[in-house]
């Protein structure tokens, strides 16, 4: 994985104009050494939750006999940071007008989203074990008409960012201060609609939308570098007018810092390029393309759950 700039060094590239009044506040909270202001207790709590979500993903996909575990595991830390700390949302009132919106554009990774929603309280955890069953509220791709907490029906890759831009524009028109977050897969960036949407968000100066790229380097049938090289990815987003942050997508402190920074950018949309590992947390799944859309066997599940134990 390439070296990722710390938040302190990243500040060099953030102008006061981009950050607005939040710049001075951020510098004070970071201190002169650029240290994060998120407590050890918070980070530890979120890491434990991310571990639980990974266990849920593997158990539900194995029970279903199908699903997409690899990309769910790579996204688990980011989903955890969003739903259990950063997002403004209310599981008891999923349609609250002032809630933040999260769109999983890479809809095939919905097992980790379902796990987060269940653990937050949108529906009983027992529903997870009915993944992909006939009549279940948890289908193989997110369905906003069936699942409480799902903001958009996705799975047809390339559309989520466009949907998010519509929501961000609606917030502006309605005078609302909610924010919109869209998670994209790296293979999904092969879709031309993503870049049309990126151009539109910059044109409309939508500072209330944040895109998050789950850059795990693998897509359906191989490495992204072999199928359609994305590099130089950060420079592409910058050229489209986006404020760009690169992080280690499994480092909880970096995730939290990047999300906070995105809120402070005032004149353009922000993209967080999160360098991740497909199948993260299970040694025999990591960087293995076959686990993009293949459930574990019962024996593999037993071994995986042994690895996914909290030791901190």
C-alpha cells in the first residue's frame, strides 16, 4: 500500500479559503504536532464494532450461501466510523428530514451496511440471518423500499454519486444542513457516469457531499491495475475540482480525521480515497479476488471467526 500522508502534512495542501472558519479551529484541536483529538476510548470502541460487523458479514453470507464478503470487509472500518460516530441519524426515525444521508453506491457490499443498520437498531439483528431469502427485507443489493435506513436502491454501478448530488442539491434548495456521503468501489470508477457526476458536483460547488472511494485494488474478475488502471487517481479527482484526501482506510484515526476535515471544506466537494484491503481481517481472504462474490464454507467460516477475535 502506498504511503499515506498524515493529517498534519495534509494541512499543507488545505487553503484557509477551502476550509473556511474551520481551519483555525482544526489547528487548535490538533495542536502544533498534528495529533488527533479523537480519544483512545472512541477509537477502541469503533474498532471493536468494526470487528463485530466483519463477523456478521461472514456469518450472514455463509448462511445465505452467496453474497459479496470481500468488499464488505474492506469497507467495514469506514462504515463503522460513519454509523457509530460521524453521521447524524436516528434509527428510531429513519425518515427524519434533517438526517445525514449515506449511499452505498457499490451496492453489492450491502452485507456490511445491513450489519451496521442492525447493530444501530434500525431492525432486529436476527434479520441478518435471512439475507437473500425470499420475502426478506435484506436483498442481495440494497432496496430502499424494503430496508429501513437504506437511502437509495443501488447495485447498478456508477449511479450512486449522481443520486447523492441530487440529495445535496435538495438540501441546498430546502435550506437544510444535512450532509451526503457516497461510498464508491474502485472498479466502479470505470463507469463514465461517475465522472459526469464528479464534474457536476464541482460545477455546483457542493461542499455538503463527500465521496469515499474504497480503493482495495480488486474488482469482479481481477486487479483494477490490470483491468483498467485508475492511477493517478488523486490527481484525477483534483482535476475535476474536488478537495482530495488520501488515507489508510483501516486506520480508524485517519478515517475520523478525514471525515471531520471534509465537513470543514467550504467551497468544493470532498473525496476521501481510502486505501483498503479486500477481505481485510481474514488472512486467507485478503487480496483474493475469488472472495469478491463467493461465500465462505462452514469450515472456512469457523477459521475466519477464530481470526476475528478482539485482542485489545
